[in-house]
C-alpha cells in the first residue's frame, strides 16, 4: 500500500532505518556509508513536509518498506516542475514493485498539483536507471565525477532524467 504522509514524527524511526539500510547497501541518495541512525534521524529532522514537499511511503503489513519525495520547485519561473528524490526501498523488499508504485503515486500527485516536468538523477550504472526508463523518463545526460559513491566513496558519474507529464 502506498500512502502520503503529512507528519514525519510517527514515521521518523522507520524512515531513518530505511535510509540507513539503503545507504549502507550502496544507494546513492546524498549520504555515504556507513550511515548511522543518529545521522539519518538528523536528516529527517530537517525535512519539512509542506505544500512544496510531499513524502510517500510504501507499507507492507504495517511495516514501512519504501519512500519517495516529490519536491516542487519554489522558484517563480519553475513552479511547473518538481524533483523526484530519495527513492528508497528496503533491500529485503526489492523486486516487489514498490519503487514503481511509489513513483507512480508521486507522478499522480504532481499532475494534481499542475506539475508538467519531473526531473531526477541517479548514479550511472545503478539498477534505478532501468526503472526510470520503464516509466518513460527521458535520459538527459551524464555528468562525470558528480557524486561520491555511497560505498566506495569514489567519484562516480550521475545520469539525469526528465519526464514531461500532463495526465496519468
């Protein structure tokens, strides 16, 4: 089940555990392994759910197993676009379609808000690239040495994608 959450307090511990597990398994989502629970919780303390930032979670039998964020641009000339961020599925729950469900829910919410362009990025070579292609995101290009790999801490290339949406 995918649902939008409006208050992080009730989910902070589970979201922190999810973030920690994903990063420590190599997910390239702005953190380096080993990621501690304290650092993960500190991150979630900075996240403010508001009209321009939506958080969706995937639940399986009352357990939080995935999450995605939809960050709408607050720039006056960019209110038609949003970024898909922090796509996470717990390593033990991958391959069950949660990432695709989370992305589709974020897309539906974007359409409802009048968003017409979605953007996202992911480490070149990660399995996420295939997921974004399946969901009809258009490859926009690669920037070499863009971010450090979560595991190796070596600079890696990042692929950028976009999707123009009007209805789903």
